[in-house]
C-alpha cells in the first residue's frame, strides 16, 4: 500500500528511508525532501493559530498525479512521511492514521533499545519487518 | 505495589556499585561517578521522553513540557506528582518535591545530607534527557536542604 516510508530526525536528516520499487529510488527521496517544507509549514501554522487541539497526524501534505504524501510529527519533532499510490483509492484516512500509529510505536521501541544511539540511522530488523509488512500489502 | 520498590532497590545498588569501585574517591573519582549516573539517567530520560508523551497532543511551549515532567514523568517514575513548580519566565524553573521517594527510606532531617547528592544524580540526568527529546537543551542541578524534600533547578538554554 505505502510505496515509500521515511523517518526524519529533528534536525531534518533521514534516520530511515525505504521504498518498494527499488529502481527510481531517487525520485522518492526527492519527494520526501520536498515534503519536509510542507511539514514545517504545517507545524508553524499550528503554533500560531490558537487551536486547542494540536494533533500529531498532519494529514495529506500534497498530492501529485501519481502519488499522495502524508505526514505525522511526534512530540520529539521526529517526522514520519509516507508516500502512497494514488491509484489505490481504497485507502481511507483511518487506515493511514493506524499505519502512522504503528510506525510511532515501532519507533518508540527502537528508541528504548539500549543498543541504539539516538541520532543514528535505524538498523533494527524489527523495525524493518514492520515497515515491510506495511509496504507489501498489494493484492 | 511492589513495582515502585524494584526501581528504588536497583537505583540504590547502582549508586553503591559506582561508589564501591573507587576505594579512594578524592574529588576526581566522585565527579566521575556522578557524571556516570547522570549519563545513565540521560539515556533513560531520552527513551522515556519518547515513550510517555505518546497519546498527549503536541506541546505548544516550554511550560507545557515542564508541566508534563512534573505530572506525567514523575507519576510514571515515582507514582506521585511534583509538589511545586516555580518559574521566572526567563527559562529557569524550580521543581520542588517535598517527599522524594528515594529519600524517604533514608530518613528525615539533616542526617545523611552529604550523601544525598549521589542519589539525585540519576534523576537529574533523567530530567535532562527527557527535555532533550522534547527539544530543549537544559542544565539540571539538584539541591537538598532537609531530607526528604529536594529541589531541582532546570535552566533551559537558548542558543
């Protein structure tokens, strides 16, 4: 379902980035990079507007003709970006939210791993497996 | 609840172990042990800072993060809230705990006052680590006037 998943650190460098069609990877890297601007815009907009609710899920960042990009920020300013195929119209908001929640839980587990130094690239196999399960759900 | 004492026992053993290793502390050895304890607390604080605020909404400002420390973090660690939070609104916060759980078993009053800082180092590191994950560089120091009350001073560094 998801075509590309990226975890970006607070300082805006990638901690983890993976995409399914392994050719053309650069295109996804570029998309994730450009989506960071939109994420920053949404975060600062949330700060200025006196909204009572500050959600972690940012929603659809921007659509292109082939893909849709969704974003999510944690309390520690770590951003998750997910690129999904536009042709897969069956994906509803709730499903995207639950995918982000799973990502957040796995990321928290990675953080609590004593062998992981915060700020390094994520090399945990458990995290890899979870991301794989989210990406290979095409029928 | 037996769970709370498990951490207390582990913490006591940690401090004892670090001090036992340096038979002739002097001021160099003591400082090193204190910074080791703070380092331990820092890493734990980073992980806690990631795991605990999961369901809460994003923090809008510094004060929200400090309130989270006083309520949620303290409740998770010691099953009680921090007793007082004061600020000068310029980045310095004083967190007051009138009955710090790690001190209750040690006694009340001024006995063991010199030994107290050892038992605060881990918690200082914890606060620093949690704040770091939440995005704030800080300097945390602790002071004890009379057991079991203690104060943590947090200075948020703006850069």
